[in-house]
């Protein structure tokens, strides 16, 4: 049975927000590739892209983002933020997440998202406290040990729903610490809100951001 035109218009209007929401909760993990071909991970946030610049601190880069129908490679230029952080501004709007500026407490569980090629992985990690050591230390998940190139993977607070994530840190590497009894312990180290605020102050036009280009290959 055919539907009146007015009914179809109402149905499309109701579905439109849901379609936009699908893009908003898509994969925020990005891959940054420098001129030498080396790559690292980063995150696309409401304030822009953020990564550690381990593979490129200036000049042109490739940024790969993953939408629901696959990856999109964008060409842009590195912009330094200070404090060991970098950003870049692609022509299109990428999947993104909000940020949290509350430093995680010892014992708190965070979600770690990384990517190895086309496959994204996730792991829940616990924040650890080591006397005399500042910064965010975490348990090392197997995915970090198994895959290279996971520097810059994002740490997230998880909301009441599994897809409600807020970026709270970026993985900087693995540290090995000696204990008083002569043993050693290894932890995953991360940079947190005490540095991520630089992205917010850099984007002074937020929320009045630039107009993005809408292309058929990412719509």
C-alpha cells in the first residue's frame, strides 16, 4: 500500500537525525602517516585532530579516518600545539568524540582504542599509582604487545552507554620501572588532560569552526 507524500516526508525527517548520529559515533581513531611512510595513531575530537607527532612534526601528512563504509585518506599539514602535541585540519568533517579534562584516578578503568591496519581493537585498562612517578600509568593490554605503531592510541572515559566515549589521554609508550626490592614492572604511559587542554586553546574559533567540504566519497 502506498503512503501519502506527507507521511514519507515525516518519516525521512525522523530518520535524518539518526543518520547524522551514526556518523558522530563512528570511529574516532585516525592514522597519521608522514613523508617517510611511518605511521602513528591519533584521535579526532570536537576540537580537532590531536596526535603526538612521532612520525611528522611539520610539513604534509596523510590522515586516514574510518567511516561506516570504509577508510578515507585526507592530505593536510601538521600544526604544532606545544607540549609534545600536534594537530592538523582536513578539508572534511571526520568522526569525532568529546573530551574530558578530569585526570583519571588510580584504580579507575578506561577504554583504550587502537587500530592495526583496517582492524580496530579495544581494551579496558586500569589506572595504576606508583609512588614518586607522575603522569598516567596503566596496565599493558595484549594488543599493545602484539602490534607496533600503537603510539597515540586514545584513552577514553566510557559513559552509561558503550558508545558514549570522552577522550582523556593519548598513549605515549611503555615504561619499565625498578622496584625497591630490585624487581621491575612495566606500565603503559599516557599523556592526559594536563596537556590536552592545548588543543582547546588553539582552536579559538570553537564552536564556530570552518566550513567543511562535503564530498560524495564520504557522504
